[in-house]
C-alpha cells in the first residue's frame, strides 16, 4: 500500500525592516534656520514612518554648528555611535554639505559606515544629490561633490573675513572679549566701560611692575589681598604678563592680533605679519595713562632681554646640509671664552650634521665683507640681511632685504 506524506505549506517570512535614521544640521542658530531644520525633521519623520519597509530610528540634528569639523557635532557623533552599536541600517541626509563640508571627514565617515554595511543616501528632490554610498559610483560622486562643498565653505569663510576686515578698518566692529579685568563691553555705546573696583586692581599691578616687582611676587601680593581674575581664579604669571602688555588698558584696541588661515581646521594662530592689523586709538576711556603704559612696555622689553638675549645672527642662519638653524654656543677652555655658531642638530641626541662651524668673529667678518663695511655693524646688518644659509662647502649665501643674494666664499 502506497505511503502518503503530507507536505506542509511554507510560511512566507516577513521581510526584515531596514532601520532608518536621518541627519540634519544648520550652521547658525537663527529663527529662519531653526524653521529650516524643523522642516527637515518633520519631513524625514514622515518620510521614514510611511515607508512599510523601514523602521523609524529618529532624526539626529545639530543646531548652530559648522560642518567643517565632525568632533564639534554632538548629534552627529551620537549617530555614528548608534551605527556602530548596530541600531541603524540607512542614513538619509538633505545634502553632502549638511553631512560634512570637509572632504576628508566625509569620505572617512562614509567608508567607515560602508565597512559595517550602513548606507548613506543623498537623494533627488529634498535630498539634492541622489547618491547612495553603497553604489558603485557612489564614492566617486561623493569625492567630487564633497570637494565642491569644501571649497564653498572656504569661499563663505573668505567673504565673512572680508566683511570683518572692512569693519576693522572703519572701526565699526565690537570687541571679542566682552569682559576683561577692569572693563565690560557696552553694546549700546559700542565701547568698553570701566568697572571702578576692578580698575584699581589693574592700576596696582602696573604700579608694582614699574616698582621693579617680579611677576611672581605681583601675583602673590594680589592673591594674598584676596583679588581674583574675572573667572574667579588666582592670578598666574603668564596671564598677568599678557594683561600688562594689553593696549586696551591705555584706551586703544589692536584688531586682528590672531587669524584662522584654514576654515577647515579652524585653528587660530597669531598674526605675525600675514595680514594687516588695525590700531584704533582712544577707543574708550583709559585705565592706565599712555606714559605709564609706555614705561611698562619698555620695562617688559628690558627684562626679557636679560632672560633671552638676542644676538645679530639669532634665527637668521639656516643649514643647507640638514635644514636646521644655527645656534650660538659659548664655552670656556683654560679660562678663555669661545663663541661659535653651530647647526642645532649637532646638539640633539640621535642627530648628526656635517656642516661647518663658525666663530662669531668669522660670521661678523663675512657679513662686513658682503655689505662693504670696514667693520661689522649690527644695525646695518639687521637692516640689510634677511637671512643666511651655510652651504655644504662652507660658503655662505646672504639673502638681502632688497631681494639680492650675495655669496661669501671661504678662503
């Protein structure tokens, strides 16, 4: 008798829903942009939740933050952590510039997500570029468009800088520090206003410095008297040194002491002549008279010269062998003092250099010969010589301030 076996119908498995999130960002915290980001959040919430194949994870949104640096964006970082924790499969974003304006950051992030199987979509319509990071041409298109976004960021930065410098020049711009010891910035008057009780502390520190008191002892006296900085901290030598050099206390303001050369890294550096500065005199009421301020600056220079003496050749001599600079070395042998200039690498552990050493007299004689002087004149040398290079054969190239190069040949 034949055996009959019942074959049960297969139960169709329901497809696993993709866990989808969205990212939104605005660079400035203004009413118009807040409305924009609210619209993005609403759009994405509705878009994701009405798709039956998607599971809504949420919208990550950063407010008032630039897209050039990832580490500054807390919500973006939280989203990446959730991706690594396996909570997200797809990320939607309005545009590449919203995701990142730094090409390197963008590509590194997309590759990092791609490695763990997470897709980033910049689609047509509300999402402008229509790019899927997991598609074959996705990374190429991302590279191209991210470069445009980064350059757009640079262009915006330069336009902003131009506007700021124009206001520097006209004196229209306000102050960066709204409160420094002795002053608060009045937005209506657009100038610093003296805080009498704090101004007395400022006058005291300037007076003590002119009396010959060291920075360390001034700090000890101020701290001992119960005085504190505007942040409620004890006075320190470094901050006190900056304060007594600050032209604001003489009633003036120096604009553009620092600048940001790269809008991507946003690292602030001191302006050492790369850009113009703008000195505004009598910008507000002075706490310290000009004569007193000038005397303090002269005393600062005098004390600094004792600690870090500057010689005519300091910072001017480069080594053609290894690229380092020459440094002054003083030694005493059998009671006789010798001064030589040697390549700095010869003093560093693990480094060697075959460049020739020079006595200070030899360098002075070479400089006088090149400049046509009977004897070495430090002031004339400073005015005429921009830099020097010690060549491998011991000859010296002098780079003059008029653009000419003069060669001194060893005998």
